[in-house]
């Protein structure tokens, strides 16, 4: 029987070779998920190794600047390795250990997931190879050094568009070939079942903490939660515990690159059609012939033509409002947060922040917005330097 | 008996794969005539796809060349439709599920049936997925050739074999197409024996990594037929002109056919 569907989205569209591995993963995950020993082990790693809970910070200066709703930032940037990605890699490395795997592979775009994977592989003493598009290797050089420092091998992917989509293809091909001793740590809520569900469960700690923290600070739930959407893991993580709370409006922000009309964007839910990529059925950027259209975004972590199937489902039931932000809007938000709050956000997270410009001034001062600050911007500094030089030359 | 299974009646058929539209649909047409003239028994045509995740570099590149030339599934089916009276061997389309889903599952079955295509292989559509494709293929009498791999459990084997028609595609090792893994297929004999126990009369085709006559001789005892893709494409690509490419295809097929016959 088919499993792992969110209504019509999800499934397992992979070569037969991977079916036993997915079955094994699902079985081990379902077994450990409710096992107190596993839960405690993961909890203590998240606390002492990664530094959780991350804070929910009242951004007073940003709030004043917009003059509307109160703005809180969920500080996933304060995690070890600088983004929410480690919540998932810590969970999956424990599963890999349990399954007795000797080798870890992963795909990465911005390099954040690659660094988070290399980190846990080092900690748990497993061999680690990271597939990364050749173009992204250039855009995110700092993270490449970090992965190498951590003992991982970074394999440049030169096929296709040389970005995250192709890195994912290569990782899947590697897994098909080495499935017996290798675990594939997928970095977002994408891929074949059980990944979308499992990665969401590892990331929901963001939303669970947010819920508790906002109750403590404000005595109520927020009116809005904003998160950027690449594959969709930081967004699923913060949204999921609030899905049943209809009064909390959830907004996912995709990257519209140079604008939807330019054709150079990564706004899958806004401009895509339903199809199958990387093992699941979901919205996709594709042409009339069903060929995947390369995505584009200034931010390597959002530069992906697919999206997690649960997001497609949440869109179809209109529970989440999906919006988009352009490169320029994200860059403006990147500068603004740095200047107003002394926090340099990741370019990915800057897409979510940029939506404040539209939303915050429209709301009353007693309304509450939480933005998931999914990562920090150190990795983007080089990129940003280039942008500034380009602006100055204009 | 269906047209595909019939090819297994009195011999071990050679099934060859080329990517549709690589490097043009005109060349695909010529290659089809050449392959059948040299004795290929079943021809698989790949539907080019931007993200062929079950394929190694050779077929990835073939797919890219086809896309660059503007090949689409519509054009590929139209071409086959146009030449069907001149094609004697059964044709099988092999492609990824997104291409079919995008075309429309019902429309796909209808149009390929009209084009005289006998079978379909979709490597990323496992037996458990809820797809309407099998219903529509059955309606038009088109074989759905399913894949099994050395790590497929006995339980899954049963489910897959029930759904498979034409033949059963036995993937020779864990890996992508064209990966010859230094020529070794550990446990091949046992693997195919295990599959055959469940498969009964359904013929077993063996493919992935069969790279030339030497390998054919080593393995031909075990399956009912063999499938070759990347090695043929490589041979074709070694030609500098169309004439050379066609000649290379012919030479390659001859060598493989001889290897099959010598050992039997
Ligand atoms: C900081 C940060 N935020 C967001 C993303 C996008 O991924 P997702 O949509 O899965 O959260 C990435 C991906 O690399 C990232 O590094």
C-alpha cells in the first residue's frame, strides 16, 4: 500500500533499490520516535551541543521602525553551526547509528545543511560525503572550508544547473549505489516518505519552543508567524505545532528572485504545478514537457525548484498563505536587521524578514508577529560584498 | 501472447536502450532501423528528462543532448507514430514518472497505443504508489515492465511480479545505469534463481552495467534476455559522423549477438 501522503501529495517515487532502505528507516524511526531513551538522548544533544532552547527575542528597534505590530524573532541563528539545520541532522545521525550505517551522505545548497551534517558525522565518527553544486561551492566558499575542516569530503556536482537540485540527484544516485552501508541525511522536508514527516518532526521543536516562549512573554499565541520556504523545513518546523490554532496566521515566503515575471525565481508554490521530483509528489517548477525548470535565487538555500509535500497540502487547504520576496527585498531586509538590531541574518531568513515591510505597519501595536530567523548571515558576507560593489558601480 | 513476451520464446533476446531524440529524432529513427536490421529483439527508447536520477553519466548526457535538440515526449510519440509501419520489433518507452504525469496518464496510454508502442518502463514508479497509469496501460494492452533489484524482499517480489507484464526487468546490481562496478555481479546466479521461483513464466531480463561481449558471456546463462544501454550509446558516440555512428551501432550489436549465441 502507498504510504506517506498528505492527501494527494508525498509518496515514494524512487528506484526499487531504495525501497528496503526507506522501509528500514521508517521502521527504525517509528520505533525510536516514542522511545524515552532516544528522546532524552536527542534532547540533551539539542540542549548541550546545539544550545537549545534558542531564544525568542523581542525586536524592539525593528518594531519601532515599522511602527505596527510587536515583532519577535525566533533565534534559530543561535544554534550550533548557525541555522535550524542541526535540529534535523542530530536526529538523523542517531537513527543512522541505530541502523548500524557506516557512512553518511547529504546534499547541500547554501552549505548550512552540509555543515550541520559534517558536524554530527564528526561528533559520531562516521564517514561523510557532501554533494554540492559547483556554482554553490563558489557562492558559499566559507561553508566549504568548514565542511572540510570537519573531515567531510565535499563533492562538486557539475551536472545540470550545478545547484541544489543536481546535488540532490547525485546524492540519490550515490545512495542507490551504496544503500547497504550508507544513510542519506536529507536536509529538508522533501524526498520520499518517511523524510518529509520525519524531518518535520525533528524541526517541530522550533514551533514547540515558540509556543511556550510567547505564552510566557505575552500570555497568548501570536497573530502571525512568518518563515522562509526553500524545501520548507524551517517553515514546517515553526508552523506545525500551530496548524490547529486557526487564529494564528501562517505565512510562508518563497524566493521570487528577479521577479516572478522574469522567469528567474524559486517561487514553487506561487508559480509551479504539481509533479514528481526527488521522490515525492508536490508543487514543482516545470515546463510544458514536464522538464524541471532551474530555480534561481540570490540565496543558495532557497534556490530549489521543488517544495516539501506537506506545504503543497497546507496550500491546498488554504491553511498557510504563501507569498514571495525578491532578491532586492531580501537584501534590503538583510541590511535593515543588521543595522537596527545588530543581528546579521542569513539571506534565506531575510526573505521572511522582508515581508514585515508589507505586514507590520498594517497591524495594531498590540498584535504579535513571530519571524523564524532560520540562520545567521556569516556565510553570506562575501556575497553581500559583491552586491554592494555592484550597487556602487551603478 | 503479447508481442514482448513472444520475443523470449525461442531465444535469449537482446534488448537495447537509446535515448529518444539523441541527438535528433531523425537519428533515432535511423538507429531504430539499424538496430532491428542487425538483430536487436526489443528496442527501448528513453524519454529524455532533466533529472534522470536512476541513470549514470552516459544516459544523463544522452538525455541532455536530446533535450537540447528540442525533443519532447509529444514529439517523440509523434515520430514513433509516423514510422510505426516500418518498425518490426516491439518498442518500449522508458522514462520518469513526471513526464507521464505531466502528459496525462490516460492520454499517454492512448497515444502510445496509437503509435504502436508495446510496453512501458518507469523506474521511479514503485509498485505501491497510487498511480492510475497501470489501469490505463492495461486498458490499451500495453505491458508495464516492472523492475526488481538484488535487495528486493520476497514479499515485494510477489507484489511486483503480479503487476509486471512483457518481462521482468532484473536490475543486475545496486547502482545506476552504466555503472559496471568492475565487472562483478556478486550472487547473480542466486539472485536470479530466487526471482525465478516467484516469477514463474514471466521472462527475466537482466540489465545495468552490461558493457560488452565479455560480460555477456559471463552472465548469459542466468537470465532469459539482456538489456544494454550505456555501452551501446558510448559506442554510437564514438563515431564522428552519422554514418560512423550507425556503423558503430551495427558492429556493437553484432558482437553482442554473437556472444549470446556462442554461449548458448
Ligand atoms: C538559514 C537557512 N534558512 C532556510 C533554508 C531553507 O531550507 P528550508 O526551507 O528547508 O528551511 C536554508 C537552507 O539551506 C538555510 O540555510
